[in-house]
């Protein structure tokens, strides 16, 4: 996917991690941090089963039915 497919307001309410503890994207400032990564690297859905399981654990997600995205090597996020 490309940057044009996602907007700042789409991120608010989601969850992200930059290879550290996950955080809620609960305001525009945090959404801008993720958006900068998207602007730099683009983003794609994680579809590999093992990588997806790892990302779910990193994001502390219980829901198996959510799409997890990656941008660059460090950032993983889900939309609300």
C-alpha cells in the first residue's frame, strides 16, 4: 500500500510499536510519529503466519482477526 491509502485520522485509536512496548495511538502527536514512518517506508499488511504471531505478541493483541501492518523494519501497527 502507499501513503495515499491511509490518513492521519485513520491511525487515531489504533495501536503501534517501534520495537518497544506498544502504545495506543490516542492523539494526533502519536499518529504523526507513525505517519512519518509510513511516509518514509510505505506500509504493508503482515501475512506470514509466524511473523504475524510475533507482531500480535509485540502489540499485545488478543484478537486473531485483525490486520497488522508493517512500515520499515521497526514499526508495526493496527488501525482501530
